[in-house]
């Protein structure tokens, strides 16, 4: 089931009134694991974990495995200890992408207003499809039937008047269910929930609100806005107060623009040598730049993620003076950020590089750097990397690698991530 906060009083029978409830949130149930079960029906009913080797993390787990406490993003070593009888299946990312694309095509047959937010979930606005297909509950039933018939997997659907409440509803409907939250019941539904159910409330924000005695959505809704803002900040406080009363004006936005592009690797053995981490960062920066150029995007901000062997995660970011899609420029910032991280003498388990603040290259003003103003060094770098793209497009990424990044593929397990990308798996 969903790992999101729930309330014991939340029900699946809030009513049948569907007027004004045109937003659907469709969420595949244990998506990666479900795809594997469809291909291996003999594993149905058994605890199954999708993941890699010992030093990787759980990508997905069946509900039978979740009953033992296994969940996504958990280290595989911990998952194996918690559920030693589980069947571990290696991930097949191409299969997941194929099923995801087919499911999204099916949703597009319902309405053109489809906003895919990850590989296994999407929002739909069915206000224009009701005359043709019927009320939202009927549309939800058609979607679930088609997904099951075409792919042998299940999905849960939340129906509400806003995106935020529809997403909460789908979480409460899991697994393989539908929950309609009528507009008139929205506030009552929200006020049964813990404050951690609100978008934007993580562990730190939840703790900050708890210090002010705010532990439920109802308590937050009836608190003074100024008090909430003192606890979590002015903008966040006002936003959370609006959500607590069901106010969420955001429309379904087809064709969402990527917010960031990143890549990360988990080392096969903890790394003590900073030079090895920097070498891998060079390869990651190059990969980010290649993907930026392939999508004609520029990045304004570079961020890094470092995870030590005690699973402590550190992040750093820096905004660039001018947007870029050049791998060397991204790496130079990455190297400086890495140098500023205090690891406390601990070895590194994972390193990641991310390009953020994306904008279209053709419409983004770009101030020339000093090197570009006095010479052609930067232009030469950009041209050289463009040639690398052409070579890789014909012969594969392994055909050419940046500088000292060569020869380190035997010590890492790579993973690429893209936030908001319709066809990516992060």
C-alpha cells in the first residue's frame, strides 16, 4: 500500500456526488514489481523484491514483501534481512518504460489533458470527457479494466476536485481501488489526516510544526497563518494553510517541462579516495551535459549529492553566472562543491550530479563568459562535446568518455534520474 500518511478515520465511502470532481490521479500499484509478476505469474502471492546487488536499493516490492517492512529506496541488505524468503528479481528498465508508455497512451485515449508526473502515475482532467465516457467513477473503472486487460497489472485511482486531494485519494485507495472525495467532503476528508500527508511536509517540516503543537491537518487549518509561517516560513506557511482547507488551484498541465536532469552512481565498495569520487563526478557531469544538449536545454544551477557509508546524505548547490550545457563547466562547479563537503573521514557510498533551473536553449539569454569574450576556448569546448554526442549516437556511450573518467566503470553502479520527465524512471 501507499507509504504516505493516512488516518484511521479515512473511508472509501465519502459519497457518490461527482459534480465538480473532474480530476483523476492514476497510480500504478507496486509498478515495477507488478510488471515482473505479469511476466512471472508463478511468483504471484509470494514476497518479491525488485532490485540489484547487495549494495543497491529496493526499486519496488510486492505487498507481500511490504508486509515485512520492505519498501522502495531501502538498502537491499536491509530488505534481505527483513524478508529473507523474498524472491529478488533484477530490474528490467526497458520493460518498465514500454509498459509505462502504453499505459500513458491509454490515458491519452480518455482525454488530452494528461499530466504524467512519473513513470507510474499521472493526473487527468476528464471534465471534457464526461459526456462521451460518463461520470468520473465510470471513467476510472474503464481505465483500471484496460490496464489490467492489456498488461496484467493493477492501478488505483483517486477522484477529487483538485490535484492534491486526488493524489491523496489514490493513496488511500491502494491497492487496486478507487476513492472519490466529493467537493463538499474535501475539508472533512483532509481534517482526518496527519499533517505529514500535506504536500511539502517532510520530516523536518513535520517536526517544526509539532513544536508549535500542530500534528494534524485540522489543527493546522485552525491555526493562525502567522503562527504557521513562523514555524515553516512565510511562503510555505501560507501554502500549507491553503492545502489544509482544500485550496489547490493548479490545473492539469500536459507536457510538463523537466525541472532537473541528473545522474548518480552507487559504488560497489565504499570509496575512501577523493580522487575516485571526483573522477566519477566528471563522468556524471558529462552525462548531464549530454542530456541537456539532446533536449536543447540549459542549466542555471548545479547540485551534488554525497551519501556516506552510514547512509548520511549531504547536498550542495551553486547557481551559475550564466546557463550552460557544457560538461566541463558543470564539472568544475561540481568539483568545487565536492571540495567543500566535510565527510567527517567517512568513505563515500554514492555520488550524484544534477543540473537544475532548466530553460530552453534557443530562448535563454546567455551572457558570454570572460573566456568567450577574449577567445574561442569555450566555443571549442562546446563544439568538442557536440562531436562526442555524434560519436556516441553512432557507436554508443562507451565509445568515448571524458578524460580521467575512463576505466572506472568497474567500481560503480550507474543510475540516471530526471525529475518531471514523462519517460524517465526516477
